[in-house]
């Protein structure tokens, strides 16, 4: 790989970004504008009813976020003119042909001018409706690829996937692609085209039956889960992302394609400032539940490695890979971006950080009082979990339910609180079980090589920092990440 100055590489480039209101995509856009304002053009795709709604959504959900405070301080009043000059917001949807862009002249303009395409568009809900997840994560990848192949001077398509397309594999997991219709459990029969037909048939069947929207939603969610588990994936999200990768690898022809597979993405480590995050993903759902006092018991293997990676490092890996691979028609080049191999952290450490932080810095409840937390009860397997719920809560719920029928308001409240805690814990366990007992370690040799080359040849390696081994996890969780979750997700 040749490794130029990355800042110089970005100069005068025309870049197309999908899924721009997503967490990582926002960070990418902010980084490009901040470090290389001489980028030629940024075309940014997001879903909206029309162009006006798209621009309003971009302004409210991207530019007005605190994420841009460093860029605003750097450029001052000129930031708005920079955005006006460099950024074109596009109303569209990757699940449609030509990405749902209605303006044919704009489509042609992009196909003539684009240098780089970054596909961030995804639905990341683990138990999403199958039709929605397949449309965005699988067909969306296909539609972006078709668009990219019609671009006259495109240098690279970068696709953002997830390391967990591996399912629940154990041991060292290599940075290798999946073949078309390959399954994790060896069961023959997966056919991506037939999955699309199956989805359409099921939707037609439900509509013919006059099913309600709620019934359609639940049926399609169940269908996605069933299809994923049939072929060895734990949920609809990673199944549809894996099929998206298969499509890219099989049909890319001579187009340069890089696939980035981050692990569990957490708040920023350094840039544009430490601790910025949006939403509660994977382990952060546990952080929020615990801090709010909703989560008093949980099931997890404390000896298992929790593979987390700060979001700004993921963005830096994306940009470094872009600079390294542009115009190089390699076979599917894949980068794992995670910490489990070079700087592992265990769930036991994570549990300890949570207890330490929220003991010293309790959240404030709706009543204005501090929320007292205690050491969480850890259950080591699913059998212990079900036994604990049955022994501890079933008699309580039966008694409270009886009292509930007698219209005792105090006991009604106790019953409702206990029931909510059980439902909350059960949902988290069901969704995150594959990751709470995960025994895999992600090989990241390609990412490490990328960082070594960057340090050796790139004068801006401090700008595109990717030294995963240097992270002090206790410092990061106690002083950056958990405070970031409290500030941007939990809030007072």
C-alpha cells in the first residue's frame, strides 16, 4: 500500500456519504470538514419527505449537535458558508434504485464527479423487521454498489459493516470475506434473491389477511429472527449485514472496495473532544439501566472479553483505509477495528467501573433525589437467570397481582415496578446474550498494519490516531465514556 499525506489526499475530493444522520457518519463528516475544508464536495444522503425536510433534518440532527462545537470554534461564522459551499444534502433512501434520488440531473452529476463513496446507511436494531433490515442492510449495500459501478472516476467504495457478522464464533476470527450464500452453521439453502421473494410473499399474505400494522410488524420481526437463526446468526441485524457483505464481495467486479468491521462502538476518545456519544448501544444499554437503578441483576460471563472501540478511532481507520486503498482494485479488503486482540478488557472490569462511577456520581431521578445503586447481582448462565426470576419474582408478582385486584394503590405500584424490572432485564438478556457470552477474539492484523504505515509515512498520524494499545481502559471509562453516557444519554 502506498501511503500519502491523508490531509492532502482528501483535498479536492468529491465524497458521497450515505446514512449521514447516523452516529459514525456524523463523526466522519465533522472530521472531514474540520481537518480538510478544501475538500471539493460532500454529497450527503439522508431519508426525508422532500429536499426542504432533508436540509432541516441535516441542520437539526447533524450541524446543531454539540459534536460540531470544535469546528464552530475553529471556523467561527465562516463555518456556515463553508457548509453552504461544500455540502449538498440529498433526499434519498439506499433501499431504492439510484438510492431513491429523484433528480436525474443530480444523479448524473454525481456519477461524473464522485471520487469516494462511504456507505454508513444501516438499521442497527437487533430485532428489526426483516423487510426493513433486509431493505437497508442487504439490498441497500447492493444498490450502493450498483450506483458506485456507474461512477466514471470512482476511486473507492468503503462499506461500514460490523465485526459481529461472524455470529457467535469463538477463537480468533480472521479478517476474511464471506462467499455468496455462505452460512455460519453449514446449512445449505441460503439464497439472497429467494430471501427477498420470501419477504414479499409474507407481506402480501399479511395484507391479504387484513392484518393490522402491529401484527405485520411483529410477524416480520419474528421472520427475520427465524431466518437468521436457521443459518447460524443470532439476530436479524448481523444476518442482513452479512448478506450485504456477500453481495459486495461477489458483484464488485473490478471496483476497489474496502469493508470496515468495527466491534462495539463507544464514545469518542480524543476527537473532536472526549466523551461524545449518541444513543445507548450494546453495553451502554446496560450502563443506562444500571445508572438509572433499573438493572439490579444481570446474566453475563464476567471472564469474557467485551470488545469496545472508541468511535473516533473507527472514523480514523475508515479515513486511513480510504487513503491507502483508493484506486487499488484488491479483492474484498476487510478491516476489523476493535480491541480484543491488542488491548482486551473483560466484563468483570466493566462491571467494576460501573459500580465505582455510579457510587461516586449517582444519577438524579425524576424526584430530584440521587439514585442509589448497589453491586449488581451477576448470574453466570441462562439457567441461573430463569431460576432467579422464578424464585425471587414469581411469588412476589402473584401476591402483588392479588393485591392489585383489591385496588390497593401502593401494592399496584409495587407490582408494576417489579414487572417492569423483569421485562427490562429479560429484553436486555434476549437481545445481548450473544455478546455477553462471546468467546471470540477479532484478529486486526490489517488495521494494525495500517496504523504502522500511517506512523511511518504519514505526518498527520496524530490527527488520525489509531493506537488501540495505548488506551487506559479505567481512565477511559471512569473519566470519558461513562460521564459521556450520563451527559448525552441519561441526562438529569
